[in-house]
C-alpha cells in the first residue's frame, strides 16, 4: 500500500512496460506482415508461407519462438513439440487477417486512436495527446517504430472484428445447459488393480547370451562418440578472494575520491496508520474520518501505535509491521504526506492528514539531516566493493596470463599452473554430456573445445562456481563402433525395458480377463500379487485415489455400475478398473448454477465455432491458392528443432 501513495512515476513506467510487452511486442512478432524479412531479401527457401501478397518468414517464426522461450510460455524441452503448432497458429492468424480485409473490414483512424489511448493513457493526460516524440519514445523502448506498432494494432483489431462476426448469434438451448450440469456433477466410485513396472521389474531376467545376440544384431547402432582429452588451467574466485587484501590507506583514498557518492539527503523514519477512502461511497467518508480522529485520540492518550496500526491500518505493506515505513526522503511520497512527515520532530504525532488515498496518522521516529556518511559507516561496504573489483581484475589477469602461456607452450600447462599459482586439471576422453573432472558437466567448456585441433587453446570460459578456465586440446579420439564391454549396461537396460513393457502388457491383459470373468478385482489382485484399491466418490474435475486425474477415466462416467474396463495407462503404470457406484447430479442445485453454466457452455461453443471457422478458412484459402505453405521449409524447421 505504501507504494500506492508514493510518487506515481515509477509505477507508470512499469505499467507501460507491461502493457507494451503484452499488447504490442507479442503482436508485432506474430501479425505484422513481412516484419523482419521479405521475399527479395531472403529467397523462397526462407519463406514458411505466403498469404496473399504477404509472407511468413523463418526469421519471424524464430523471433516468435525465442520470445515465447524467454517469456517461459513453453518449456524449452518441449520446443520440438511446440514448433509445428506455432507455425500453424501464425499461418492461421495471417489467413484471418487476410480474410478480414477481403470482406471489407476496416479500422478507422478514430478507432485506432481510441485503442491507442486505452493502451497508453499516460500519453493522453487531461485528454491532450503528449505528442509524437513521446509516443515514439515509448515504442522505441521496445525496439518498435510507430508504423510497425500501428500496423500491428490494425491487424489485431481486424482479427477481433472478424472473430466477433463469427461468434455472433451463439444460442445455448436449455437442454444443453441441463446436459452439461448433469455431466459435470455426476459422480462415480471405482476400484482398480494397479500394475507398476517398478514392482514387476525383479521378475525380468536378461541372460548374457541375450545381451550378446542383441548386440550382434544391432552392432551398427552402438557407437562411441568422439571424445577429447585436454588440460585445464582454472582460476577460482574463492581462492583469489582469499589471497586479496585491501590496505586501509587505499580504502580511505577511495572514500575521499568518491565522497559525493556517500552523500545522503535529508530523511525521516516514519510510521503511519491509513484508513482508505478510495472506492468508498461519499456518505462513508465522514465516518472514516471520525474513526481516524478516535484513533488519534487514543494515541495521544498513550495507546501503543504499533498495536493500533496492526489492528486498524489498511496499508497492507506496513500495517502488519506496526505501520513502519522505514526511512523516506523528499519526493518519495505524495505531497501532503511528505509535508507532514518532514515537519514533525522525532516522537511527535501528526494530526489526521488527508491524501488522495485516505486519512493518515503519522509519527516520526527519527530524523537525519542531509550530509556525507562518515568513513567508518561505509567502510565495510567500501571494502567489499573494492575487494570484488580487485578479485575480478586479478582473475582476468591470471586467465589472460594462463592463455598466453598455453599459446606459447601448449605442452607446458602444468608448469604454467605452478608459476601462476592456479589449479591444473587433466581431463581424459571426455565426450558430449560427460562429467569433467573438478567442474562436472559444462556445455560452455565443451562448446569452446569442440572446434579445436590438437595443441590449440580455447578462449577463456566462465564455468560453474565463478571460475575462469583456459583449456588446451591434447588429443581427439574419433567416433568408432563400440565393443560390447563398453555398452553392455546400455544393452542390458534396453532389453530389460523391452521385456518389462511386454510383461506389464501381458499381466494387464490377464488381470482384465480374470476381472471380467469373476467381477471381483480384489481377489484377482491378491491371486496375481498386484495392488488393489477402492476410491471414494469423484467427479470429472476430480481425481481417483491411487490413479490420478478423472480425465483418464471417461469410460467410468459413461458405463453402468459393475462395468470392468482397462487397461488405463497413467504415466508408466497400467490399471484395470471397475465402476462400483454412480451418483447422478443433484438437480436441486441446478437453478443456482444455471446462469454460470450458460456462460460456460456459450464459451465452449464459441471456442469450437472459432476453431472450425479458422481451420475451414485456412483450408479454403489454401485450395484457392491464396495461402501457399512451403512444406519443405516447414519440414526442415521442425526437423532442426527435433535434432537440436
């Protein structure tokens, strides 16, 4: 809450940045026709699709994907799965924009201006436009020009117009609402037998003969990747820090040279109680002020300020801390609050102070005049800063010297380490993903070493633990066919996995046959040494105990009690299930939920209608030759991410 009555400049900047990022940048990547490239610049092999006279380029696709990865919209490990969806989405959106223009939809200058004002209200304070320079500066913060942003915004507005037309007239029949209510609110109970591969694995045996036969049959698929042997010189921050001291005289000299940086403005330490008036009816204002006057009277009578603040203050940022706002300086709060705070003496209470946020009672706890912080007060901070700088400089110097020594004598790594007083490590036959002695796995170091030839020196690399490292390549061990001894564990794991999967499938089918025959899942589980469990009641939005989400069990909701079904696969487990009870929806609650259900059904129908329209439109435009998808380019892009 304290931030609410501080100066609004910073908040406006943050809000602007968020709006611009969400509304503008995401659209500029996905919607501006031809943004970032063109047919003539890139060539047809860089075009993903042509939509009318516009193109979707590989550069645009990569920009959009990188933005979503940076924003964590998709997990990096799912990039290969997401890329085909992203391509389809971008083509569909371009097709929708094309169709909107073809149907005659237009965005007037007035509509555009009104939308821009809603996005950037701070550019229109008092109803007056701040000017093109301010507008351009706002967009430039996110690497956009006014034409780019406005073209993007027009496209988005056209899409919205077309979508609105598509979704007009959606009607939800009473029978649909009742059917959805019954579907959502009916509940079931089940019992299930679980087949856990981890518990069945001890039953799987693989003989040496089977391992040898499998290896012989698939010998070409087992290879030892290229490996590299190298020596490393490591500059460790912790070791360098321990060797660096900063003389007192140097600290005092640094203090004198930078004295102005330790100058502090006048400040007061203050606490307050806030009773909010924002968003309150006018008729309540007098009562709120009367409450504030009552609290002030209690404080002047000796009441504990912190306790009253905890019980009454409506500032969530400070109320729980007894109203404590810590130190503030001029310009940090709204004017009425500031004027009062800086007029009080330590320990003094204010009268009731009115700001745009409500009624405040202030108490100043301490006061400091403007001045320069003394050396002793900043000594520790100064020593830490100076030591960090010296450590950084020394690490850079040592790593530069190490690299120079290796370039002069690639065979003298160990001697160079002794001379420089740094760590020497030798790594033998390291391949991609293998752990490296001392530092563990490091893609940065392997990337630096991979292009080297024998006796060449890698650039300086920073690795885990704040260490700088220089490496010299000793030997390249080419990729080669593997010997059985080198991959025996890998072959065994593969055979165990194959046998285990087959065993689980066979036992699941056996359990299903026996369960259907007898109807008694518990006895079947006991006879087969498997786990049995009965669940409580759950609905479609719930979960079955011991199994997981009800989404796996749609068959349970459509079948009658007594029905046996399966196997249901959940992650690596399989389940044989039986419906033991069904409870229909309680229709006495239908009327209370009807309005919400109408909206839910309507939204679902809207999604389905829009998806059908978009897919149909795209396919029609492809058939008419208005949309041309370069499938060979699409396939190459998808393949590149799958192999990454």
